[in-house]
C-alpha cells in the first residue's frame, strides 16, 4: 500500500467506502496506510502515533470490514469487539467514529462508561452488540453484575495504552484480558511506548506487527515552542498576559491536578478571560457541556488535566500552554500535539518555575531540541550568578571564621546532604555547562516519582 494511495486500494467493503466518500476522506494517513492491511489480515498490531494522526480509523475500518464479511446475530450479554480507552470522552469519540464509518452497515455498537447510570448500559447489552467501546472500570462493573460476558470477543483494542497505564488501569486490564478468549486478535495503540507498555504488549499480543509512523520523541513540526521562566506565585499573572498578548483562536491550558485546573479557570474568569475547566471530578454532563462550548468557539480557553484531555479532539487549537510543566517528557510531546493539526501552525508555551527546570531538561533531551527561553522572574537567585564568577577564574569568597559550623547559611548536617556524590555529580555537570544550579534546582534534578497527581 502506497502512502499516497486511496482507501479503495484496501478493498474495503463498499458501504465503508461510501461512508468515507461522504466524509470526504480520500487519502489514508501513514498510520492508516500501514495498519489497515495488517488488521484485515488478522495480525496483532502495536501502533505508535501521535494524537490527530487517524489512529481510530486505522483500527475501526478494518474491524468493521471483517464484521460485515462475517455477519451473525450478537449473543446475549456479549460483544464481538471490545475497545478499551482511558476516558469517557475518548470512548464517546471512538463510538461516534464507528457509527460514522459503519452508517451503511447493519452493525450494532454501544458505549459503557462511568459517570452515568449503569442501568441503560445493562439494558443495551441484554441483546448483545457487535462493538462495545468502554472504560476499564465500567467493564469490570458490568462483569461483576453478570451484565456482560466476554467469551465471544474476537478482537480486543487498547487505545491510548500509555495513558491507561498512567491512570493505574493496568490491573483492571489484566483482569479483563483474563476473561477473554485466548484465540483473539489484539490491537494496541499508544502515543508513546514506555517500557511498561512494551512489557504488557509482549504478554498480551501474539507476534505483533509494530507500526510506528513517528518517533516517540517527535514533536509537531509546525509548533513554535518556547519556555518562560517565572516565579511560581507569578504564574497566574504571566498566563493572563500571555493569553491577552497572543492571537488566540483556541487555547488549551494544562495543569497537573484537578484542583489546579479549577483554580486557573477561576483566575482567568476573574481577569475577564472566559475559561472552562475539565477533569475527572466533573460529571459526564458537565464534561460534555464544556467540550461542546469549546468546539463551538463559545469559550476559547479550556483548562484541562492530562487525563481529561485525552478525549479532546478539537481542530483549531492555536495554543497549548503548560501552566505546569509535565514531569514526563513523553507527556509534553503528547500535549503539544493538540495544536498544529491539519497543516496549521501552532504555539506551545511552558511556564517553568525553579522546581520544573529538571523537567524541561528531560524534555529537551527527549526531543533533541533546545527550546528558546525568556525570563520573567522578578529576582534571579544569587546562586544563579555564581557560575560566571567561577568561569572567569575568580576565586570564591573566603569563609568567615566567626561561624565555623555554618557555610552560606547551611548547617553541617544540611551540607552533608548537598555534598552527596549524586548531587556533586550533578553540580559538576552544571559547572561544565556554565549553568551551575541553585540548591532548589539541584533538588529538582534529583529523581522524582513518575506518576502524576490525577484520578480517573
């Protein structure tokens, strides 16, 4: 299959081609061109691609084709295809795509997500469905109540597998997989491929074909990235300045926590900038309302956590602002992939305080790019100025004999910690780079917990 071919080259069902023509889909994206033939042939697939590359069609089209080629009535409380995704919004969008592509096929599809009453989902499953799109937690709820059985699943799809891992769904997924037939097709799609996901794939997939259309470290080519160094308390005011000065069509602002998202939205609204927040603590109706206003452009600024943002598939996002710099560099890549879609340009701005300097270094190492930096800090620390003096060969000032037990206001006990081999190594590296870190930055460089503070 050539990348510049057409969907007709796949020999898809005529009803699918008709639906694609109605949507004006003509040329497959790279992930679609490489994945669709493999899925149609029955192979297990690991697909690595950034958001907005057409991953859903890459698995939905061949699945619908195979269902149409082997029509049979669904069995009560069963499904033939199970698609798992981390969030309610993403699950809803996947279901919408299945229904859009299969509009001319007699194939049933249903949604099973948390945040809404389970009764209606139970009633829909009574007669069985061809395709069930669900979040892991709700699938377990349905299994416990015997409203769902998985003995006839022909195909399992794990979408956004890396985020499901981050959200702690790994144990739920293992419980679900244990109830699936061993003789099934498994498709795993992810924006990134950390080692834990690779290990999971090795356990769940049989001789999978790996399709990677972009390196994990790649960032959108048309995104202009920049860092603004700020004092932590000044982040809200700097954010307000940025939103007022930039020519913004739609802005997506990322915070690390749910509470932070609500707080930032309140600050922006008080400053006269209409903003909404979306995160896991919002009810499903609230989340749907917020996304609808954002898509329509009624609200141009949306504040979100990473988990909630996985369901945001909105064109025309001109700016992504990291109010909190992510502590995982792969998360940064995924965040800024929300802008510069469909050939448009985009801007990614990160507000970096002293505790987040190490995160920026990790990001630059991953993407192999030095991000331009501007400084909006009120006062640079005295320690920040020391490297220039050392670099010019000027001796460090002598210590006062009046206070032998303290050095620069640090006790011997504290000094022993700062003079540890690890911190000494980090300080040496910084010296060679002419950027000796402050004590605060050294602490930031020390290993941190990989998890982010966010719930389902």
